[in-house]
């Protein structure tokens, strides 16, 4: 992957083939204080923007995608040739992120 636009295109292409939710993602999405749906994930992947790039991830290249439904959502995903792997998804916390939910607060 070379730049964010190309990366986002690859994410969308992979998602159009199939989305695979890894067990950790399912656990995180189904927490009672989150209840993030597969529809929410698809919306973020199709309409969101890459805010962090993890080129050295042990599972292969992955990205943090930010998007909104009725609330801000972060999705960590890894595009593969035949599918998009959803590694995790969560609601970003104000104490960790700036008001745009795209910039990590400095500690």
C-alpha cells in the first residue's frame, strides 16, 4: 500500500468481496456499552477515512479507519486479496482523542 487514497480504495475493494470479523472484533463490538453493528462497520469502511497506518503489524498491514454513524467509530482492518479482516472496532474515548476523534491526545 502506498498512500491513504490507494489504501482506502484497497479496503473498499476487499470489503466488497467479503468482510471477515475476527473474534476480538466480535467481542469488542458486542460489549453492552458499544453495540456496534455490522452495518455500522460497513458504513465506516465505505465512507470513513484512514487516520493511522500500521505497516509493521504482525498480522500484516492494517489501518485505523475513522467514520461516523450516529456516533464516532474506529475500525482497525486489514485488507487481504479475498476479504477485509476486521481486527477490532470501538467507540473512541474523549480522554484519548482530540475533539475530531482523528488525532490522539499527547500524554
